[in-house]
């Protein structure tokens, strides 16, 4: 029997934030890949970024241009990105124009030209841009498909034999994947797209095919910035992390009486939802939760969508909470996430980066309604799923997440979230208004705690100069949770008896 020992395939790093995670660690060395997508989707920038990250004097890169933009024009734009290294153009990266060869000759001559340059330079990476132009050379004849398949197979075998990692760049539509022989020969297929949704543009990347290793399935958001492409994996970089050790620690919410109602505080690693209408003190309670942590030296991150960082810090200061000093000391990071075309993946990546940088154990998202409005319209459709992934990713690494959500006041029922997301949270604290004796007053109830028992009391509270203050249990009333309380009949009769009145 022949020796079937497992062959180890090295992976090359792409140099693109997040892409190696999506690829399962990087691209297989010596693989034959296609980068496909519509015009303007970022194909050339992606190829250049990978090339500059890997090209060396010992293993240079060959970049063939075919009837596309000239190399000089291409470099003029690509040098605007920070990954562009002009020093590599002298001995590590070589541009070859095949335009005239493609115009004047058949595919055999094109292949011969490529082989000649490869033998002369011995590259570690070969890129053909645009390969689609070469494909058009075969269109129209009865044997066009066979010619293309033969050419592609010869090119793949030849370059693999030279131990070169290859990228063919082309403008394709998804319908072509079914019968185009190029996609059959390829080891990897990276598909880039951009969609306009109302006034926002959302860019997506999908690994349609990757031989020999598991990639992260699905569509992954990416952006093109001054640094080049940045990919935001749907796994948020948490692939391969096992479940953390179950913590029994409880965190103070910043109010000792409310901690008691919560059974001793919030279990570490829980997701907490504070729900209530505008003005009920959700942000005050969130600020107290953060202040309680940083006062003990616990790092924290706050993501805000509806006010600027200095407003957030100043408002907390009005209640005697100093959140400015922890920011200067590096204990607290306040993220202002307001742009109207965010993706959940980008938002969470910023959160995770901040959590990693500060080693935060507490995260506040204030508020979920503002978060939703900051998202591009395409992501609002999947808001519940996005929240599920976001909260799961954070709590999965032991972070305690406190989110606020604004609810429209209702006097007929008690709602926990306008998005039916209460199943995402371990603990729910409900705030609301009630009318008592001609006054609009505030009440609080702990609705849910997965980590143990909690108080069932309905307590009145006030927001004073030094923050959140819990009052007594409202035992004389019923109907509090629907906002229209009534006194118990026994209380009315007792008051009548005490005053000497009668029926």
C-alpha cells in the first residue's frame, strides 16, 4: 500500500485585518485562487494588500496586467494606502504588461509569455489582473470552453509546480459559477460585493471555495480605509476559544439596595437589560454600574450612540460620578459610535478591540435603540440576530454586558423590549412611570434573573443629586405594572376607620 501520510500545508498571512480569521488561519501556500466581484468592489486593492504583505527579494511577486489600467496608473492610486511600500518595487514586486500579447496572440502564446517571466524571476506569488480579459479571448468559437479549461489547468499546474501562490482577478457575476471552468480549477474563490441600501453602501466578502481547510461560512462585512481592506468576521475573532471558567462572582450595579434586590449583585459574565421609557434613569443606572467597577480598579468600556463622550462624562459628573479620571488613567474607554452606516460587525470589533486593550470586565451599550439607528439599513433587518451574536461574543469571554433600551410607555401591559430581545439577556430590570395621587412617579421591578433568586418587590425610586435612590415597597397599591395603580380595598377601609369615618 502506498504511503498516505498527511501532507502539511503551510498558510500564508494576507496582511488584512480579519481576513486570516475568515480563511481559517490564512491562504494555503501554492494555492490557485480567484478574486471575483463587480467593478469597484475592491478586488485589485485586496490583491495588492496580499502582495505587499508577502513579497520579498528572495520570493518576489509577479503582477501581470491585461488590458486593464496601466501599472503606472494602478500604482498611483494604490500608493495612497498605508500598506504600499515603494522600496519593494525595486526587487520584490515586478509588474508585467501582457496587453499586447493577449491582443496579438492565442492562449498558448499568452501562457508561454507568463511561463517565460516566471522562469526568469522565480516568484513566490503570481497575480493576473484582469484574468477576465484573457477569458474573452476564447469567446465565440465552438471549442471556447475546452480552450479555456485547458489553458487554466496548464497555468495552475505550471505555477503550482513553481511553488507560486496564484491569484486571478476577474469581474464575474454569480450566475457564471455554475458553468465556468475557471471556478472548477480554482483552489480558492474569494467573492467581493457591494450593495447600495437606501443611502448607505455595504461591502461584503464571502469565501465561496477553499480547498483543504475550513473557512468561516457566510457573508463578512469589510471596509476600504486608508490602511486598505479591513474585514469584520462574523465570529468576531473568537473562533477556537473554549468556554471560560464559570464565575460565581457578583458585580455591584452601584446601588447597595438594588444589589440586594438582585440577590447580591449581577453575576459576572451576565447580560443585563435595563428597559424603560425616556427619562426614567436608564443611563444614570448604567453610569453607576461603570463607576462602581472603576472605583474597584476594574476596567470598563462604554459604547454610546446618542450623546458625545464629554456629554456622557459631564452628565455622570452631575450625579457625583467621576468618569473623567478613569478615562485619563486608562481604566475606562468611551466609544462614540454615531455614523449612520455602521455594521454590527464593525461595532463589535471596536468593542472587542477596546475590551482587549483595557482588559475590561464591564461593558455598557447605551442604548440599543441608538445602536439600531446607527446601523446601515441592511443590518437593521437582522437586528435581533446581530444582537444575539454581539452579546454572546462578549459574555462568552467573561465580560458583563449592561444594555439600555427605551420603551414607549404603555398603560395596558408591561413590555421588555420593542425588538423581542429579552431572550438574549440573563437579567432584566424594568423601569416605568406610574400616576399616584396626582403625581408622575417612577417604579422599578427586577423581572428576570437567570443566575438565581431575586426580589419580587415593586419599589419606588427617585433620581437625586447623588444618583439613583430606592424607596419603599409600594404595598398599598395594585396595578402598578400597567401604570394605573389602585389602592387595595383593605387600605381604603383602614384609612376610613382611622379617620373616624363610616360607610
